[in-house]
């Protein structure tokens, strides 16, 4: 099982809609399939959440999260 995370930008996915201002995203992937995506109004909020889970590696590299439950 490989879970990773990556930062995303709303306008890269749907450039004709502003998503009510929630344009900075954080998505979690299982292998390369999106499991969950959360949107934020500021880049700072998104980046803070990104750093909170160091056990989940970024798509660019880092540690792998293993579910032992």
C-alpha cells in the first residue's frame, strides 16, 4: 500500500470556476488514485496541514505511511 500527498491548485483542474475562493488543495492518493482532497482559502492553511502529517510522504519523495490497524 502506498499513500502519498500532494499540493494542488484549483485552477489547474477547473479554470472556469473559483470554487468560492477555496483554491489551494491538498490531496491524498492511494498509489496514484485520489482518495481525498481538501480545499483551503489560503496557501498558508494548506501548507500547514501539509506539514502536520509527516508520516505520509509527498509525491515528490519522503516517508511512506503504512496502515498498521
